[in-house]
């Protein structure tokens, strides 16, 4: 996988964030902000991984967010991040019926984030575009884009475009 300098800098930054959050967790396991930061770093790092490793990293991120939500169930940014992780996981899942379950979870979490912070444009846009996700999923997998961007030799920046395409619409 080839990396641009920006990709490499992002990789280093998010790896540092992950390690820092992991160290903080050892002393403060009930810090929902830290768990959210850790999960967010894992989502970002997943974009630089092979398909199996990306899915594992996204599952790890989801568990960090779930742990944070046990501590603070109304934490809007955590609700948004777990929705984002489920959306990313869905796009990495070739079978649409299986992916739909992740899109449905994402939509539920985005709705909860909007309920907590109705004026947040990012949360509202995420909820809105999740409805279009299954159609985009079909297009992506029909053209084999996921295989090309996940460990198939393309750049990590192309992978990031697949993960964040919905929010740019």
C-alpha cells in the first residue's frame, strides 16, 4: 500500500492518539471522552489496514464506543462515532443483506446523536445520508472499489474516500 506524506502524517498522529488513549485507559478506565478518542483513532487507523485488519479495528472501535456509552449513554459524539464505525464496517462487508444490518445500526446511532444535539449539522447530515448508503454500497461493490482500496495496492487516501464519501455528498 503506497502512502503520501499526508497519509503517513495522519497514520503517525492517529497511532500516537491510540497509544495515548490506551495508556490513559490504564489509569482512568471510566473516562468516556478517552474511550471515544481511542475509538475515533481506531476508525482512522482502519483506513490504512488490509480488509480483515480494518474490520477487526472497526470492531475494536465499536467496543470502545459501547464501553463509553455504558458510562455516558447520552454522549452525542460517541453516538455519532459508533454510527460512523458501523457505516464503515458495512461498506467493507460485500453481502448487502449483512451490510444492511450495520447501516441500520448506524442510522439508529445517528438518530440518537441528533436527538441529543439537534442543532449539530454533522449529526443531521450523517443521519440523512445513511438512508442512501445501501444504494451506494451496491455501486461500490459492483465496481469492486472496496477490494481496490483495501489492501489491493491502492493508496490509503483512496481508502479514506470510500469511508467518508457519504458525508461529502
